[in-house]
C-alpha cells in the first residue's frame, strides 16, 4: 500500500512539475505582444556573407499579415532567408510545445533568460530551440533553432530602441552546402551529375538584415 | 635618298594597299560565303537562345539547389544578360571557326582560281597584296563580332528582358543589371582580340598550306588545340601566362567580382603581340615564296 502511495505521489508531483514548465510566462507575454501585431511592412537591406557567393547588398520590401504568408517585393533579384524573418515567433510557437528553463546567459555583460522550446507536436519542423530573452525589455534577442530537415539556424536580433517590439538588425547564421558546377550550358557538360558536382561538407553562411521604415498595425 | 622622296614612296605604297583593301572588301562582300557565314552565326545564336530558354531554368535550379533550402528567390535570373553571357561562352568557339573558314578562303580561293597570278602581273608588290588581306581579315572579324554583339544584345533583351547576371566561376557571382551590361561589353571587346588572333592565324596557315581544304583542317586543328591547351596546366608560370592558348579566355576576367585589370591588360598586350607576330610571319613567308 505504501509502495503504491509513493508511486502515486511521484506521478502527481511529476505532472505538476511538467505542467509548470509547459509555457514560460515571459515567453507567453512576448508572444502576446507579437500576437497584437495585425500586420507590418518594412524595408529590408540584405547582405550575404557566404564564402562562395559574391552578391552586392540588396533591397527588398517585406509585408507581413497575420496568418498569411510573408510577401516580398524587389526591383531586382534578391535572395531572402527562409529563417530569420519570422519576427513574430509564429512558426516557432504555432504547434504545441513545452518550455524548459536553462538559467541565465550573459551577452556583452548583460544577463538574459535562457529557455528551451521543445515541440510536442510531430508536425513541428524543428526539434528544439534555444531562446535568450531580454527580461527588462521583454523581447527575444537570440535564438538557436535546430530544424528537423534544414540544420541549425542561429539568429541574433538587435533593436534600435528599448520599446521596439520588432528588430532593427538581424544576423542569421546557417549551414549551407557548397557546389561546383561547370557553367557551360551548351557543351557536353550539359548533363550535370548532381552528386558528383556536390562537394562534401558544408559551410556556415551568414545573412545580415537591416530593417527600416516599419509600419506596424496592431489589432484593435 | 631624299626624305621627301622616301615619304612619297611610302604614300604610293600605302595608296596601292588602300586600293587593294577596297578590292578585297569588294571581293569579300561579293561572295556568298560571307553572308552564309553571318547567317550561320545568327542561326547558332538563335539555337543558343532557344536551348538556353529550355535548359536555362534547369541549370539555374542546379546552381541554386543548395541555396533553395535556405533562401527564397525573388526576381528572374533567366534574363537577357545571362543569355548574352551564354552566347559569349559558346560563340567564342563557333565564331573563330567560321571566321577562319571565310578569312583563309580569301587567300586560298585566289590560289585555286589562279587570280593571284593575275594580280601579281599588275604593279603590285606581294607585301602590299598580303597586307591588304590581313587588314580586311581584321575588319571582317570586327564586323562579325559587332554583328554578334548587336544581335545577341537585341535578341536577348527583347525576348528575355534585363536583370541580374549570375555567373559561376569557382564562386557564384551576382551582378546587378546596370553592372552586367558594361562587363558584357568589355567581354566582347576582349574577345574581339582573340577572334582577330584566330583570323590572322588562319590567313597565315593559308599562306603556308595554299590549298583550301588543308588550310581549313589545319585551322580547325589549331583552334581545337588552342581550346584544349587552355585547360591544361603546364606547371610553369611563364607558359601559363605567356602562351597564346592561355590568352583566349581573358574575357572571363570581366565576370570575376573584382576585375583583374593588370592581367587583362597584359593578356591583351600579349594577344596583340601574337597577332603582329602571325602577320609578320605570314607576310615574310608570302613574300619569300614564289607564286606557282
């Protein structure tokens, strides 16, 4: 009888603990701030730092509307990162998840709250994410997202004023594979063996985004 | 000799060369093979444009495959600038081949039809005669490259519009449309020197071989050999820098992020030296040889 009581107590206490860790209140607060945004548009300046790509800095316009895909427009060709533009944390928190506190981390002499987000829904496209939260301004300043298919991304976000909810600068670091291709369309090399052309190993690439002219519409 | 008399003789020499050049131009543009050559160039261009249209997207997909995982692409890369670049890539082999046939033909047909003997019965020096041939060969090459440039830019921009140029030279280089156009123009200018070299070389080969078929075979062999040697590393800096075969892809330097102007200038200077060398050798051989 005593044995069963102990097991029952363990189960109850475990459930209580897990429940307590399901959603971090600070994260929920940040999410509520983000959820208050109905739409925003912003001018982006993008610089690519990938060893095998030479691209001049590019400009584009980004338009976000709640529950709709992000839209981009640009006068010329532009490569936009698939990760790092989800400022509203929608893709991270759209499926069920639990949060696990990881204590504090120090960046540039300032303390940040570290938090793991672990999705509990198998449909989520990431396996784990680490967020650094600026408690004093209630916003995310750094995140490391391990995706199921596309490797790990690291985002560093800088804000231009303490009250800003959306970042002014974002640095996205990611893994990218290098390729070697003879650029000869019409010759005998036209039938390219993709496997042979691909070099083994991957490189780390970085994208630097600078945002300006935010026009934010909040939910009334 | 009195300096005035020497000057007068030079003027007389040049006036005969000028007259011969006019005759050569008349003969060149009178023969159907000249127009056939230009027409075939145009056809090749159309085929390249058509193929690039159908294959271009596939190649771009392969080029950008690894990046598609990380990036959204906004804008069109299969545009006129890319197609002009592709035309350049392929035409730098086809164009000299056609030029060599036409240019060497201006001399070999003279041997075949024995018109060279008729000309030599006139008060024309052998040096003047062959110099006029070289001048016309260079002018015809310039005309052909100009024709190629005009048609490729106009066709590509008309049907595919303008846009950023993507080039893969060890690294993926992106050039905005405004930057791509002057780079393509420079590439045409640089390639022209290479084309002149092959035209001049074919005429020199014509001087040596005399027979049309032999000249074409040797010229084609020379062109193919040059292309093969271009890709071979001689393991020697002097050979890799100065050898004529290594100079024919100088135009590609205009598609590196930072144009290596020093190399471009050196290669252009060396190509001009090789052109003058081949003209000199050709003239010397022609003057020394008897007209049979």
